C-alpha cells in the first residue's frame, strides 16, 4: 500500500472511530454505575458558565477544523497536515480545561483508538512521502526521473 493510500485510509478510519466514540458516549451512559449517573445528573443540573460556553464553542470550531483538515489530507494537501497538527495540539490544550469526565470504559477505549489514529495520520503526513508532489510526467505519462538514460 502506498503512503498516499495509507494516509487516506487512516483519515477514513479516524472518522469512523471518532463517530463510534461519540455514539458510544451517548449509548452507554445509562450503563454507568448509579453513583456516576447521579454525578452526571448533578453536573447537568448546574447552570452553565460563560467559560463553559466558550469552551464548547471552541470544541465545536475544532471539530469543524478537523473536517476541513481531513478534506485537505484526503486531497493530499500539505496545509491539511499542518491544520490537523495544530488542531490536535489545540484539542489537547482545551481538554485540560474540560474538568472531570465520566465515560464508560468502551467509550474510553474508542477515544484512545481515535487518538492513536490521529498519531498515525500525523506520522504518515509528516514522515512519509504521502504529501510530496509527484514529478511532472512527459507526454507518454512516464515521470521524468524514470525516463531511460542514454547509454
């Protein structure tokens, strides 16, 4: 498998795992122990602060940015890799301000898999030739560097 195909496959798998993580979060919340469900209910009953609104807006903008970066990576654009890297760092920083998070173990495993996929995407984007421009082809469709040298 070429580096380009591997990068595109990793991006598709990342979105599959990310969507699975979000789905698990909602679907498995009812399977948490009673004390954790009570904690979540208590957190939900609290009034939302301005800081939390700003944080949620930042997370939403980050997710839109991931969509844009993924599109750039699927089109094999270098800016997609840079944007994806920046958003990954921003996502980690924003998570520091999110406070305690209560999730089912399956959700946590899926989230960890998504984060590993992000690492694979960044490795493929920055440490392989997946985003390097191909040399121009001659009229026959053969790249110039592969043309036969005169003897």
